[in-house]
C-alpha cells in the first residue's frame, strides 16, 4: 500500500481521525493554533501551516502527536501553496510530501512509516535469498509503454548461454508480458496487482516460491508501469533500473525526481526513433544527473540492438560482483566452521 493512492494489500489503512482546534491571539499579535488530535494524528490546519514553514509536531508520552501552528497576524496561508505570481498549486510541501483528503500530514507520515517498515523487513528477506544464491536482482521501473518487456526479451536472448535469467512480471491484469518472456525459454512468474500500482517485497517473495531461479544468474523484476509509487518500495533488489523512452519527453527526470534519484542506471530506450521525435539526449541526461549526479546513462534500442553491448557489459559486471560476494560469504562461513571445529577439538579430552 502507498499513502499516495491507497493501493495494495497491507493491513494498515488510512483512517480519518477527529481533531479539534483552538486559536487564540497572543500579545505579540501572533495567532497560534493548538490541536491535540488523537494518537498519530495532526490537524489539517497544521498541514496548511507546514506548507508555509510554521508547523511544529511533537509526540507526548501517551503517544499522541501535538501540533503548534504559528501564523503571523495579517498573513493568509492558503490550503495549497501557490507559486508567487502564478496560479500553480503544490500539494507535496507538507511533512508527508503528499496530500490525501481527510488525512492529516502526521497520520500520513505514521502510515507510511508502518507500511514501509513492514515492506523493508520482507525486502531484507528477499535480499538474503539473492545473496545466498549469488543472484543479481534488478528492479526495472518506468512509465507504461517505455519498452521494458521488449527490452527484456532481447536481453534474455542475448544472455542465453552466458548467464541464467528469470523474470518476475508485474502488471495490473493479464499474463501477456509473462507469456512473452516464457516464449524465450526463461522462467517467469506473473504478478497481477489488480488496482495496485506497484509491486512490493511480499509479492516478490511469494513469486520466488514459484520461480525456478538458478544460482549465479540474474533476476529481472519488471515493475508495474508507474514512475511514482515504485520509487518508495524496496523489493530486495541490488539496483533500480529506470527505463525512459525518447517518445516520453526529456524532462521526465525533473517531473519524477524520486524515481530517478532512486535508480542506479537509466536506460534511454528507443533511440532508433530520434530522427522522428523532438528529443535532446544530452539535455535529458543532464536532467537525470541534476537529480542524481551518480546515475549511469546508457542509450539503447531494443529494436535495432544499438547500445546493447554497453547494457550487457553492465549486467555481466554486476552479476560477477554478486557471484563474487557469494563466494566470499561461503568462504567466510567455511573458515568460521573450521575455527569452531578446531576449538572444539582442542577442548575435547583425548581418550
């Protein structure tokens, strides 16, 4: 579940809590609003003040959150902050970084913390499975229509005989993409999320129970097409790979900064269409690096194969790192067992 759209199967659900506010004017002409709220709750007035930079939250010993909202006399604070000189509205400036009608900012923060904490525990379990088996797990994220599945089909075919691969496919409905993957001979499990707009670690863990995952290979997790919610959910992957096509617009990294900030690699796909679209590759790469200076950018075409040598080299390098870490872990474990056996032998009385 995400606090932005309320999707998913998590047990935690947004709930509207009643709160009451009292405003009074101090001698210094400052209007101060005190709203005790219920456990984990803070009033919407606090959200409005938070956007103006004047809200303060603190938690009491009984677990309740108390907010103090300070608004200077004569200053109007809009519910949605407008950019000076324009009619633009910003709903993501409060402490939660998002807005949901009827839910306070403090409550949204608490919900997100609860959901992500549970997800992170499951992601850690997935990550241990991958580490124990020397598997490089990659979370492929993008908006719909970027070409992720076509990219995966060509990648799997190129890696045949070089590295074992498997795929977890995420969509709201149908098994169309998983069927395309299975046609290559690679094992695939389809996850249909229904109204859910992203995969979570629990879903991926359930898929692993059904997936013929080979050791020392690569697991591609094709997430639901969405550049918002998947950015917040760790699936246990080694890296997020964001796929952006040249037909989508070069400003996507600035419009969806959380996703590009979370990604280690950006694949700029469909470059064979560059002669037919108005798209500046360098400008787009610059936007991505402005959001995430360390991001790697590879330009590819899943249709013509342009750029694929660089993409495959990146995959093989990171897969080799995953295998090396597994060997080191096994060697360390064997060394530890040998030390314990030697210690036991030294303390055991000889007949």
